[in-house]
């Protein structure tokens, strides 16, 4: 399994960024895949999940209505995207794409890092004026 994240950077509050995760080495329809983030001094938290096999999605309450997760396929390559709009300073963190579970959680706050089998490298998102 390989997960290659990209797209982080510096953005002003209210701005937007799009993160991408190139996924390979497993059948995407069999798994849930998503994004976690970890801010300095805080635990890693799950923010968004998508399971192409059953169509389920998950968003933490802190990002609901601002972030959108999606899957795109191009020339046989799968990419998991996270469109982040109306960014806030509290969104500043290292973001990780992650594979694990068969379906996404239902309730906010229940996408746990302990359930993840494979992690991509992190990409830093800094929201600051």
C-alpha cells in the first residue's frame, strides 16, 4: 500500500486549499480511506472519510460544510481529494491520508487513528494572516 499526499501550504483565513492523496497497492472499493490531522500538542483526529464500495462518507463536525472529500480516477490511478474551503486558523495542522476500515464511521468524533492500517506522509497546512 502506498499513500502519497500533496497540496499543503500557507493560506489566509477564509481561503481554500485542495489536498490530494495518490493511492495504490490495494483495491479502493474494499476500504474506507480518509484524512486525519494533527496540530502541535494535540492528538491526531479524523476529519473526513470516504468508502467508495458502499458510498459512505464522514465529516467531523469541525469541518462539516467546509471540507469535501472525493475520489478521482485517471489512467488507472486513484486519488483521494480533500477540498478545504473557508479555512480557519484552527485548521492549521499536518494532514495525513489514511487507509483502514471497510466503511466510514457514522458519528462525529468516532474516526479513530487506531483503526488505520496504513498512513501516508503528512502535508503541512498553515492558516495564518
